[in-house]
C-alpha cells in the first residue's frame, strides 16, 4: 500500500468516528501529514479523500492556497509591492507580510463560515507549502480555528514527531492540539 493510500485509510478511520460538536477549535483541526516528496501524488489523488469523506457520511469542501501569495501580491493595494518584491524578495517587510497573513486568514475564515462548510463538512486546505517563507501555519490556524463549524483538514507536507509539526521538514517544529493523521500503520490518536 502506498503512503498516500495509507494516509487516506487513516484519514477515513478518523473521519468516520463520531464528531463531538463541543470540542474547542484546535481539536476541530486535522493535520494530514505526508512526506514532502509526495506533494504531487497527493494532489493527483485528492479525490480519494473526498470519496473517503462522503463514504462515512460527511460533506467535502476543498480550498487550494497554492496561488494565495501571487493573488494577494497582484491585487490592489498590494500590487505596488510586486515590483520591489521581484527586485529583492528580502525587502518585503513585516507590514506587508502581516497584511498577507491577515488576508489569508480572512479568506479561510470566510470559507469556513460559508454555506458549503456546514457542521457535517470537512474543509480541506491544500497547497500550504506555497505559504512557506511568507507565513507560518502555526500562526494561521489560531486565527481561523474559532470559525470551524465541522472539521478543517490541512494537508501538511512535512513531519510529525514527538507531538511537533514541521512544514517541509524545515524550521523548528511547533506543538499544536490538532489531531494528527499520518501515513503509518498502527493505532491512531483521537
């Protein structure tokens, strides 16, 4: 069984458990952790996760954040940052990056509160590797967790070990109270 198939199997097992409606925001977040080298394989097989969700009686809504930075940079009033960013990426200061984080959090919060994201819905966020260097997932999740009505599934190319997550196997990890879903055999944490 491939790593993506194993991840899907473990995801379906977690998704099929009864959902407690009274849990805090961080416990409504599921982080599907997979090897960064499997990014294209995961995208190709994303439909399997949708099928797994629907097979256990829940709805699915996905969000691709791959182009989030490019879209933000191209839209006014941030388009004036584009030229200077391409001349020297290191010159993009903390204020524009804070505005970008606020924009991504706002877009994700709207999606989490939309009609498609009801209490029985898994909102799947993928393409988070493209945010690397611009914002940290550890900073984004606390900004949106209060808006999650069902579950937020974050496809996380990186590593989960000793209760720490590291995006793209880089930077120091961070501890978060999300439910980890990994591509390994054995007992799953709930």
